C-alpha cells in the first residue's frame, strides 16, 4: 500500500482509488457501502459497513490460594484496562469471605455485575450500555459530587455545624467509582478506534479526561482530610476562612474551563478566544490561591496543628484545580489544530 495517492477528478468531484488488498480484506466490491467519518483532527476515516467493534475483551484467570489476597488489585486492574468479561476460577471451593470481598469490589466498579457464580468460579461482565456521551457524563458527575463535598465542607466554616460531616466523607466512594469508570472507558478509546468513534472522543482527549478524573479524585481525598480537621478544631483564623471560601468559586471556574469547548458544533474563532481568556484568568486565580494558602501554612506562629493541616489540604485542592485548568487549556489549543 503506497503512503500517498493522487486525487482524480470527474467534473466537480474528486476521488481516490481504494487499495485493492484492503478492499479484498473487507470483501468490498462494486456498489459496496463504506462509512465516511470526519475526525476531530481533520482527517477522514473510511470504514466498511461490515466492520463493527472488536469482540468483547474476555479474560480468564486462575486464582490460587496464595494470591487470593490480591483480588482487589486484580479486579481494579482488569476493570481499568477495559476487560468486558472476567472469569475468576479458584483452585478450591470459595469461602464466604472471598465471595463477599469480590461482591464488594464489583459493586464499587460501576458498570460491572456478577453474571454467574459457582462453587469455585465467578463470571463478571460489563453491563454498561454504549452511550455516545458516557465518558463526559461520568466525568461531569464526578465533578458534581466533588463540588457537593466541597460546598458542604466550606459551610462547616460558616455554621460550625459538623453533624453531617460523615455524609461528606461517604461521597468519596462515588468519586472513586467515577474515576475508575472514566479510566476504564478511556483505555477502551485508546485500544479500540471504533469505540473512540462511538463515544466521539479522540485518543489525545481520552488522556486528558483520564488525567482530569485522577485530579478530581485527589481533590475529593483532600476534602475528606479537611473535614476531619474541621471536626477536631474549635476556631479558625479569618484569613484561612476567606481563602477556603474562594476555593468554591475557583472549582466552578475549573469545571467551566475544562468542559467549555464540548459543544455539538465546532466552536467559532471568537468563542475559542473567549474560552482561552477565561482559562488563563482561572489559572492565574488558582495559582495565586495555592500560593496564598502555602504561605499561610508555612507561617505557623499562633496556629493550631488543625489550621496548618487545613491550609495544606485547601492549598492542594487549589493546586489540583490549576492542573485541571492546564488540561483545559491543552484541550482548547488542540481544538484549534
């Protein structure tokens, strides 16, 4: 197959010959149909109608007694890399503790379910439907859950009422599930071009989504740590309260910057310029807030250990917002290529 081909012209139409070997491989003949898909990077994909997604990724693993302790790592790893059907086969009959452990982890891995369970084996399958917007929806849900956690945490500053702090921490598991699911789906995009087309996400953007999901998950972790320090402390310096309150608006701007260019139609030059301007302003705010919190953390005079740790956790949240905004800037730049 030659690397380039010249265009031919008949009247006002341009055409190019398809390689004969490729046509034979896909059983294409005269009057056969092909699908033309324009990709985000400007290229054009020619896809035979007969080509569908690859066969589901199936994996069978034998688990001996020595490695039963590694089941959690095995399940999470298989989930993230995109295994769609996993059969675990054990040397001996499974005890109830092992069954409950598997069930607990499958419940945490959104989209997975146990299809079949026998005395010495478990069959786990992907039950998630093929939704074109599934990755964006899950990441938006992760952003939204974390925003709830952040807003409730800041309200403790204002009301000094920490009676519902356990509800904030309990949401962290949902954030973790969302991160695992985003990483799983992004792995599928990177591995399977047809799935990339199905969910309208390019491989470079899949990496951006995976990184963003990881950063949001880390923000949720620092929120949980901050809540625990709030519960233990009785008073806070006014400046710390003010800086922490600013994090809520920063997080909203972070969300706006990251998803700003995700529109059904291609953004105009003026819109992209507006997105970029907003993104750089948000990055400056995030960087400044992180620095102010670091200075507050380092000036430990007349501060309790709880206030110091709070400044540390809120500073890390601001830093992760800056990281996500930088990814948003990369997305804006990529959309202009």
